[in-house]
């Protein structure tokens, strides 16, 4: 760690990992409700559990992005963060808001209240006071990081990162636009939801990935930057009008079907570019970085994002297909693998990379961390397959043959049971990850014959300690 | 070919497309002729206006993609 | 850290002009290509309706517009040469000509739109018009953007800026020569 203020990231990453644990645990509960519909129906109704599952996901990913920004901006700009105090204040506001959200969702004390009541828009259910808090915290954050970058070195990584973070914060303002007309409501709603995950977040993802590649592979900055600009341009070109793929059936004019189909089909391109980028950098790079876990998460991120966001997204993005698959388990399959690949893996990659520095350890070989990668990724991939099969069956029975919704759900039970199993693997993987990051002080694995040979003969090879 | 020669070629090819349409020709020969003329125009713009003549391998890549797309267009147009 | 010695020159290094502009050009070609393919695919379902609808367009006007655009592109290409030769006055004159022809294109296009609107034809009238409005409208928006861009690059008048602006303008040309036969002639 070269700059003292990078330490801010530690607090952000810790809170993020707590919420990560909450998120996957609630996912497991929800997975069981799919198997046994009456489970916890009095204490934790499905809709409340789902709100907590999705909201905690978004919040911890955002906290991870903030932490990543606080970690990498000092290194890139070669400056301490403008004000560490403000950074901790920002985190405190987020923690308070999160606690407020949990209380509001659980007990629903202020139903209908303008300021305190939950808003009832999917993913944007937060009461208005929390939304206002998020805006204040975001402003503090943007002020803090922008001041740092403006006074220091400006690199492609900080440029694209700031572009993504500013866009993300400004688009959140549409969370306050809530027209009574449901079609208009949805139209603005997607300005937040779609333009986050398929626009500004992609810029954040590309820049963090670029930072990791720069550090882990040692490829020239010039090469990394060229890739980064191309990826950012592709993401915005396809992603902005790609919003049209949400405007097929909400009451917007019919031409959106073609705009949405064509542009969102191209959304696979930036994800392919990110995957190509990661692998080409590793292949070109000659640095043998000892933090193998961070590299594994980075490559896993690029690959699973390509499949989850790119391929599984394309699967149901053409309006002729979406007419049938809309709102089935196909969407759930895509949502899980896309979020996991693109944003969960990304955060866990930067956490895996930064934590040894933040905690003052030498990079160690993180065998447990890598085991967590395979367990969690295996779980999510299996979950994606079960949900894809469930969605295919559901589409056929419900949308083609016209069977009723609940009748079809009965037919899907076996897939839901298998999905629960994969959920167990994910939760175990998450717990293992958190343990591996926080607990072991030394993790020594005796080198085997191959490793011993490399250490003896390959000058570039660095021992993992 | 200079830029001006390229421009004159484009004028000739454009006039040819319009003349073909005005001649009342239709059916498969018309589809193939009109799209081939479009391909020729696109090639000239890529090579001369956009300067890809200086990068033959990239120009060949564009030409190949263009040919594939135009053949697809021909197929779709003839299927109607 | 060790760097690869004697890295192979990349094919991309041969690209004339700005890499980012080429990324944009290829992206635009993909979008318009997909749009035109979708148009032709939907046309299979109703050839008679499409041909009836097509008769409402200004075929001759669009033919003239092809001439207008390729001529404008010719001026822009000369402007790049002028920029490289350091002749700023000539360059600005050529760019002004290219922009003026862009305006002529928009006027002719606008007359067609006005006539269609007067006949009560909108996006929803027929699938043909959904596509023709989308594709030509999107293209016309690029003409406007290209005119602005050309005006912007003429200010610093550096060869690199002018080359980038002109490349965008040629892309607008390129899209039109592919779009025109498919929408207006077939």
C-alpha cells in the first residue's frame, strides 16, 4: 500500500462482505421458498425477502465499487484521497440507510408515508429519505474522488472510472421520477436499472478490470488504455439504445422492438471484448504475480460476464423470442449469472487483490480463496442451468400451451430443488471466501515437484508465500 | 485512383442504379444488379474516401464482410 | 517486469486515422446492416404491401441525395488533403461546401418526410414505414451530427482532427449507399 488513504477501502470492503453474506443467505431462504411455498410465509414473506436479497446485492456491489475507487485512485492519481473523513462519513450514511431499509422492509411501519414509507417500485423500494441519503452520500463520494483526480494524474483508468461513477450517480436521480402512468413509470425506472447495469456499471467494471490487468500482468499501460477506451465506447454505443429491449411490452411505441433488438444484440460485443482483453493481457504479460486468486477472479469475471450478461442476455433479447420468454425463469437465469459474473466476481477480484496490501500481508497463495472461487462459480453456473431448463419448460407450458401459472410452477419443482442445492454451494463458497480473506494470517502450501522446479529454474517465477 | 476519379466513379454507379430502377427492370436480375452496384460504391468509399487502399488486408476484410451481407440481402430480397 | 522484445506490429496499426472512429464506423455498419436485414426479412411476409408502401417515397429525390452525399464526401476527402498540406483556408472552404451539401440532403429528406406526414403516414401505418422512418431517420440524425462534427474539426484544422471528422462523414455516405437501394429501389 503506497498511500495511507487507501486504507479507506478496507472499511468499505468489510461492510460489503457483511452485506454479501446477508444477500446470499437470503437467497438461500428464497430458494427454499420456491421448493416449499409456505416456508416462513408469516415472518418473512417472499416479497420482503426478495427486496432484501436484491437491495443488499446492489448496496454491497456499490460499496465494493466505492472501496475499489478509494483503493485505486490514489495509486493512479499518485495522490492521497482528498478527504478520508468525508469518505468515512459517506460510508456511515450508507450503513444508516441500509439499516433503515431493512427496518422499513421488515416491519413496514410507515406504509404510504411520503418520506418514510417504502416506495413499492421493484428494486427502488427504498423510502424517500434513504434515496435522499444515497444522493447525499454519492455527492460526497464524487466530490471526494473528483478532487483527488483533478489535483493528481489523470489516466484512462481514472477517466473511465469517473465517467461511470458520475453517470451512475446522475442516473439514480430518475429514482425520484415516479409518474402515475405505469408505462411512463417503467420507462424512467429503466433509466436507473438498465442504464446502471448495462451502461455506467460496465464502465466501472472495465476500468477496475483494466487496473487489475495492469497490476497483475504488467502489460504496458498504453496497451491497457487502448483496450479500455474501445470497451467503454462499445458499451455505451450498444447499451444506451439497448434500453429499448425493456420497452417491448410496457406500452411504448412498436419501433422500440427493433431498436431494442438490434442494439441490445450488440451488447454482447463489449463483454466479449472484456473477455478477450483479460485473456490477451494475461497471455502477453510476463509478470508472474503471486496473487493467483485475484487473477483467477479477474479471468472468471470476464468469462462469466461474457456468458451471463452476453450470451444469456442475447438468448432472450430479440423481441420475437422475448414475447414468449418474458418474465419467466429464463430472466432469473440470466440475472443470476450476469450479476455474478460481471459485478460479484469483479468486486471479489479487487478485494482479493487489495486485501493483502490493506492488511499488510505479503501476497500469499490464497488456496482457500481459489477454492471459494470454484465452489461459488460452480454453484452459480449450475443454478443458471437449472433455471434455464426451468424457464424453457415454463415458456413452453405456460406461454405456448397456455397452462396456468401455478400449475406450471408445480411442474418446475424438480428444477427448484436442484437450484436450492446449487444455492447451498454458493453460500458455502461465500463463507469460505470471507473466511479466507479475513482469518488466515499465513497460508503455506509446501511446493510440489513442479513448483519447486519452476522456482529453481524460472527467474520470472515468483514464489507464492 | 485519385479522390476525384473515385468521386466520378461513384457518380456513374449512382446514376446506373437510378437508371436501372427507372428502366422498369425487376425480378432477380434487378436485385442482383442493384445490390452489386451498392457493393461497388461501398468498396470505393472504403478504399478511397476512407483511405483503406493503404491497408489492403483490412480492406479485404471489409470487402468480404460486405459481400456476405449483400449476398444475404439478395437472398432475403429474392425470397419475397 | 519484463516486456516482450520486438512485438509483432499489429494489423490495427495499418488503419488510417483514429482507431476509435473505426470502432464507431464498424458499430454503425453492424446496426444498419442488422436493420436492413430485418427490413428485408419482414418484407418476405408482405411483398405487395411493402411495394405499395415504397411507392409513397421520393425515389428520384433519394437518387439525387446519393449524388449530393458522395459529392459532399469528395469535398471532405479533399479537405483532409488540404489539412495535411497545411492550407487552412482551402480546407475550411471545402468543409463549408461539404456541410452545405449535407444541408441540401436534409432539405430533400425533409420534403419527403413532409409529404409522407401530409398523407397521414406515420411509424405505425405499415411495417415498411416503421423501418423506413427508423433507418432513414437514424441516418439523417447522423447527417446532422456529421455536419456539426465537420464544423468542429475545421476550427483547430489539424490534419488528425479533420481526418477523424471526415471519416465520420464518409461513414454517413457509406451507410447511405447501402440503405438507398434496399429501402428505395428493391
